[in-house]
């Protein structure tokens, strides 16, 4: 593995008690100053990877390094270099924001004067100064999460791990957290974040790896991954859900249609050129007596990348598949 990388993972494996395989030989590398995302549904292996890199869980095989340091052989050295923000909040709700940050710095044995300065700096950076001396139990969900991230930065780590940083936040708080992540990236910090939100990875990451079943099924920049799926996607909302099977058969038999996916009364057809394919697609449905309520076309998304790589639909936390593979599905 190349020591110039901030994070290096090579053929990493993790097997839990009972033979449950969480990671089945994944590999990726993160450059210094890069924002890298591990994307995938719950159970894909994202958190297992981060816990190993943060020295909180032992690997079962392969190798992992942070700043060139082997996480298994020299964990104490790794811990001095990293910040870790877990899914579960580490905030002491009975303490104030200032007290939470101060305690975190004391754990890292920061000198008193330097720590006071650092706490003030972080309170300002995360816009928590006005609530600094209030008990954290009075904070909103977004404020608590910002305090979590600030606590992970007290000792000025070289690498920050953010494990699903926006899970449970409302859309407004999630947007604020996105801006915080972008701000940290502008400061040159290396960030590895895990998420099951497709849009989050697309918006924040310079590069990403998509995990499924403990394996990396796709990796690269969001734009390159989407560009690798040539063509457009046409979405067709049917007037009658009962026509879905007939519509799927019609679309699957058209020249130039490379995939047909279904989700309730909506069908998605992958085609070379959406604008030019649209008239013939609608004409074919009309000839078959299938009524269309609405139609649109778009460029490929990370959802399409995931489906193409795995052969099954993406499922985010607690949600249904974003598109079910039907007859004539991804091929």
C-alpha cells in the first residue's frame, strides 16, 4: 500500500461471531485533503469499516492504514491522528457545549491555554457561541450533531471519520451539516463519511465507494460513475397501476431500451438518448392501450449506478426500494 494516502484499505475482512461476514475483502484509498464517502444501505459494511479504521474493532483479514500507520499494529498512534464522530452521539447532555468540548480536549491532554483558545475557535466555527453555556439537553438535534463534530476536532486531527453524520436530522439541519462538511473540506481536512443517502454522497464526496453485502461494487468520482452509464433514463407514470406489467413488456421489447425498472405505477427505461427515444416510447405504449399520466427523462444517477452494479434496487434506512427490478431489468 502507498504511504502517501491518508487512508489505505486493502482486502479488508471482518467476520463477526457466528460467521457473519460484514466485510468481504474491500479495498480503497483516500488522498490527503479529500472528502471520501462510503455509500450503501444499512448492513452494507460501512460502519464496520470505519470502526476498524478508528481502532475500535479488530480486523479479521487484510490490512488498513491511516497516514501510513497500521491500525492493527500501532492503534495508539492512529488514535492521536484521527477524530471519530459515531452514529450515536457522544455529547454529555447534562454538560454545556463549552464543557463538552473542554472535557474532550482534556482527554487528549491539551495544555489549558491552548484548549481554551481551541474551544472558542470551535464554538465560533460551528455557530454554537450563543449556546455555549447552556446544557446540551436544550440543544436542537442539528446543534447536538454540530457539537459532536466539533468534539471530534478538538485535538486537530489529520483525518476525521463521520459515521452517518446526518441520520435522524430534519432537512434543514441536514443542509446545515452539509455546509459544515464543505467548510471542513475547504480547511484541507481529510474526511471519510459514511451515508445511506445517495444525494449526500453525490453532493459532498470528491470520490466514493459503493458497498453492498460487504463488497465494493463501484468506486470513483460521482460524475465518472454516472457517466459510465451511457444514456438517459425515462420515467413513465402510468394512469393505471394495473397496466404496469403490459407496459414493462412493451418497453422491454423496444430497440434502444437497455433496462426497464418498475416501482408501483412508475416505470424507468434506460435509453441512449432520452429526447429522441421519447416519442417512439410513448407511441408504443399508446398502441398497446396503456395510458400515461406523466413522463420525464433525466441523466443517470447514483441510484442507477448502484442498480447496475448490484442487480437490485437501492434501499435507504427504513425505506422501500427506490426502483424494483422487473422483467427486462438491468442487463
